[in-house]
C-alpha cells in the first residue's frame, strides 16, 4: 500500500514518467544458449546491463528510471502502481498518455493488451476499461460520456482502424483551440466494457501485420487507441 500511495503522489507531481519492464528470455534465445545480461532493482528503479564481451572495467552500465519491473512482475501490480494514478487523473479532467516503446518482441503487446479471457494476464488497456467504467458506475449525480477512436500509422500514412473504408488515408491538422488532431477520424460512443472491447477488437483485425525474426505476428505499424471521457454534474 505504501509503495502504491507514494507512486500515486509522484504521478501527480511529475508530468512524464519512464517505466521499464524486462521480459524473460524467449524460447529462441534459450535454445540458442543466450544468457541474461540485464538486472533490475525495483526498490531503487535501477537497471544494470552487462556487456559480456567488454573488459571488467567497462562491462557494467547502470541506468535509473521512475520504476522498473522484472520478468516476474504481475500485470495488475504494474497497472495499480504505475498506470492507475494516470487514469485517475484523466477521470478528473486531465490529459494522459501511455506510450509503449521498444523493439519487436520485447513484450509491448503483452503489457498493453495482455491475454484475452485471462483476468490475471489482462494488460494496461483492458484494465483501464475496467477502471473507467467501474468509476462511472460508482459515481453519483454525474453524467459521463465515453468516446473512443483507433488509428494506425503505417509507412507514414494515417488510417482509421474502425472506419468502414480502410483504403482512406487521413491527414493531421491543427486548430488554435484543440491543437493537433486527425481530420475525419471516426469516434464511437461506448456505454460498457463490452462495447469498448468490441471497438478495439474490430480495429485490431484491421491492423497491418507481418512476420519478423522475433515475432511471427508482429504489427508492422504504430497504433493509437484514444479514449475521451466527458462528464457533467
């Protein structure tokens, strides 16, 4: 509890947080005789990387982050400690972004989406769905509207993943009042977890995928899932 509260306070005071999660060795890496060269220290937020080919003096590099999670970390622990405070701030009217960064095969999809039909392995996005709609269900004397959009950036082109016309390419625009936006991007009102999960499932089916050396079903694009929450007294 203490760690969660402290990180929640930190989330309010820091506009940007960088969190590292390290996956276990893959079957391919184990079969190839590779060894782990990364050590994580969650209590201090430190990551050390050892270069087995370097000399003793240069073999170890150390980095410090806002939070680090090793290969044994649980999906819900990650959400509660790192992402729940951010979603709470969104429900209070602030903007929030969760950006997953890493090369193919590092576990971005598992962290963000998780495994369907397995509550313990749900990722950040489905946990945020549960968080948002549970908050709405508990709220009294307030009206909420939840809208969602889903877009893909592939080979420098923007595509609406939940549009009926998947051949249409969209454009970035800018307005003085709202800033940068995507012109003609569709938006769907969602009244339940089931509805917002359906929107995401439709979009995922339309994503550009292809095999790589690290992942047979890797997405070959960047995707942005946008949730807009409006409320009034």
